[in-house]
C-alpha cells in the first residue's frame, strides 16, 4: 500500500482534499449521470415514454451522452493528474480495521475518506463499468441479435435502481446532513476546513500537529 | 488479510456478479416481476413492456371516430368501424412478445380477429401476395407476405390482457405476429393494403431484416 497523501494547507485553516483532476472526474461523472438518468427513464418508464415520445431523439441523446462520458473520463485520465487518481483509488480500496469497525456502527478514526465514502466510490465505479458494458451490449445486440445477452436489459435496469438509491444517500450526506455536508466544499473548491477535517477525518489531518 | 485486498475483492466481486447478471439477469427479473406488487408498476415496470414510438407523440385515436381503410389489390375496398371489426369472428390467444432490443413479455393475452376473416370481406385479387399495415404514427408501416399473415397465431388485436387495447400498445388496433420481433407488430393501424409483394417497412429502411423471425434474423441466422 502506498503512502497516504498528507494533508496540505491551501490557505490558513484549510487543507486540500481533492486535486483539480479528481474534481473534474467527479463532476464529469455527475453531469453525465443526470443526463443519462433523465433520458434513460424516458426510455424505460412507459408513462414517460408516452408523455415525451420522440424515442429516436431521446435514445440518441442517451447513447451519445454515454460516449461523451467515456471519452471525457479517458481524456481526464490521459491529461490529468494520474497520480492523484491512483493514490485516491488506493486509499479507497484499503478498508482497514478502523474502517471495518466503522462500517458495522462502531466508533473509529477515519482517514481522508471514511469507510462509507470508500464503499460509495467502489459501488459507483463498479456500477459505471457495468452500466457501460451492459449498455454496449444493448447497443450492439440491437444491431445484431447474435450479440444479444439475455440479461443486458435486466442488468441495466437493476443498476439504475441501485444507483438511484446510492445517489439519494450521497446527496443527503453531501448536501443536508449537518456533520458531513461541509465535504461539498472539498469537491467543489478542493479544500476543507482544517478543524472539520480533524474531527471527521482525524487519521488524515493529525490533531497533534 | 491485506487491507487493500478487501476493497479490491469487493470491487471485483461486484463486477463478477454484474457480469453473471448479463447472462442470467432475466431469471432475476422474472422473480422480481412476481414479488413486486402491481400497484408499483408505474415506477417499476416489472411487466416488461417498453413503449417505442418513432414520432413526436403517441397517436390518440377515438374508438368512436376510428376507421380502418382496407384497399389496394382487392375487389371491394372499404372502411371499417371498430364495431364492424368486433363483429368479425373473435379469437383469443396467449403468446409471447419479443422485442428486437432484447426484452420479452411472456403470456400476453390478446383478443381480436384473424386476418383471413377481414380479407374475406374485401376479396383480394389473385395476384396479391403481400399485406401492408400503415400506422397512424406518421412514417410507420410494415408488411408481411400473405403466407406469413395467415400463420395460425397472427391476429389483429383490439383487446389486451382482458381490457381494451391501451393507447401505448396501439389502440384501437394493432398487429400481433408472435414469431416475429415487435417492429413487425404494427401499432395504431389505420390502413391496410394488399400488394403484389412486401415493401420495406420503417425499421427495415433503417437496417433491420424484413423477415424478422425471432431468434433467426437480424444477424442471427438466415432471414428467409
């Protein structure tokens, strides 16, 4: 396991939580997610399909949004701060003893990401990969039924429901819940208050420093 | 166990379960369809239907003013009201609906009439070998050979699952040909023509096979 990046002070009383690259990845994914969710629901729910109709248009927006999403993420990876992404992913993957205790409801010190955030990232990335794979087979199978997989439609549907649940929890914690909503500043402006970080992420920002 | 392996195992496990879902997801969906109450179908359409249209809006046809025009190579071209069509010998069947995009709806209960009983009313010419169905959706049509149209489970339906055919499903009249993909099952039919040979329908002009046999067309086997 690589060294956990140390908290860097950006201005008095604030520490950097996310690099520009990480923030761009987040907002690229978030924007694409909402566009794909909106168009996907129109394609999926009969009541919306009847109301909006224009299936070809909606479907084209859905498919090209997905293509733009993938291209944008690859582009960010190519020109962005790969090291920051790799380090963050390593932190996310590392669910240590404290994280495991925290996940089952116990009190434990947390690093730059708490265990819930780690699980959220793992779920989000896995869902994104599966969305992309099942979506690709939906697209391909429609052109040539040889490549049609029985479960592509149910999987794509199930991922939508799972992602929606995850999104509701994510939005609640990021925007509403009093003790966590300061994290929103981290993903918009990059830095967070040091005293907040010390309290919420004490293994990341050492309180003795 | 290495801490890092836990997160990675979780991630790869999710991908593994998801990939298995690509192949077995339909079984799960069938199960979910049995446990989700009917009242929730507005948000969880577990009956499996997706509503596909090509136009800007879904045709909204009054059953009272509805007229079906039957013409082309026939001795007696005429129009039918919905009551005229309901006076034809009623048939019911339960069949499976396959969309070319991969979703399937099992055990759809249709009621309507056989095409032969309609054609007996208009007397097709001997040279007519194909039948074209024109939808109220501008630009949408499709055709079958008469042999295909005379298959034992082909019907023109005005009822579905015990009630009048719903608007999203083609009210007041749609074609049902279970052996072919949904795009041949024209909805909102307002005109029928007898022709010397089949013409390429909307989706066939966009690359799909004319003979859309389920499981043996559109890249999968010979389409004949």
